[in-house]
């Protein structure tokens, strides 16, 4: 009886295997929209941030949540005053999350984790021509905060439960997806949506940026004035492309005040 009791005490508790918040730059309540980094419009294929996880948190990846900003309409356009979307309507798109080790000087290190999932992304809501007028014309209206917005903020979640992928304290997270002209496998301009007035919704899909001075709320943004960026165009980099284009690298000294939005959960082995 005594041996059995001691053995029970030594077994891992359910609490020890619970997910732990290791990094978070997403506010508890999302506004209707947030500033964002475009992909198609900036010839981008991959984008993210270098982060330091909260001290003492477990080092096995559980999940990563990323905030996106969707500007596409089911019909019409966000800036044409004719945006029309059925409430809750979505489009499916494949998005890849990658975790890299962080090398010396912020260099992109070895790939640690990689997951591609297809998400149902919400279109932005219809233009509200009653509530949103003058400078706000064409925007949608969020009743909860009485504000007009162009894009629509939402978060997607990549799960790694059960895979127990070890991560270092400093990592780089990125998301990548294809648009009509960019990404690893551009979808081209001969698709059905390319010939419509509204265009393809994934061409109006961006990665959210947090402008709060309190972000991140958990963990640390390793390069507060930098982000990780892969664009085909030199002018999209802080250094004008001096250190290369079309490759994922640290893009430093012009992202101050704009923190790419992600939440990283880790977990101990049960």
C-alpha cells in the first residue's frame, strides 16, 4: 500500500502536461481590423517575427495562432464602395506555418517545425453605407465598438499536439501562402477569380500587426524594429534589398511599433 501511494505521487500530473502560453502578441479581444502586412501587394511569399519565449515555459510546441486581416469581398471591392458579403461567408486557402531556430545575429537557422493547413478564411463584411460615410465610405461597421473598418481581423491556429517538437527559447515563426503572383507556387492569373471584379480573395489576405506599446504581452520581440520577410521586390525591405531579395531574412530598422501577431503555446510531455 505504501509503495503504491508513493508511485502515484511520482506520476506526472495532468497540470504538468497542460499547454502553457510561451509568447503572445495578440490582444485578448481583437478589434474589427488591425494594421497588416500584405502579400500580393508587396510581392511577399513569407513573413513573420523573431521571438524569445517566456522564461521557464515548456519547450515542446503545442500550437501557434496567427492573426490575419482579410480585405476581400464576395462581390465588389473594399475600396469601390460596392463590397457585398453574405454574413459569415468564407473562402478556403492553404497556409503554411514554419518555426526556425534563430542563428547568430538573428540569422534564419534550421527548420524546426513545418505545418500546412487549409483554413476557411472569412471575407470582410459588406460596406455599410449608412454608418460609414465621408472618409469612411465603403467600410464595414462593427456595432460592438461603433467603428468602421476596411479589412476584417481573424486568427487561425496550427496544432502540434502529440508531436512534441522541441523548440529553443529563441525562435523565428513565419507564415507563407501563395497568391496569384507570389509564393513558392504562385496560383497564376488564369484562375476563375482573377477575371472577376472582386479578384481572388487570397490576394487581399494580410498578416496582422500589433501597434500597442504593450505588445508582446508574454515573451519578447527579439528585434523590436525588425521582422522576417521574403519579398521579390528590393524596395519592400528596410535596406532597399541590399542584403538580397527573394529570400527569408531579418528585415531590420523599419518595423518599430509594428509587431507581427502570433501566440505560441508549448507543453511538457505527459
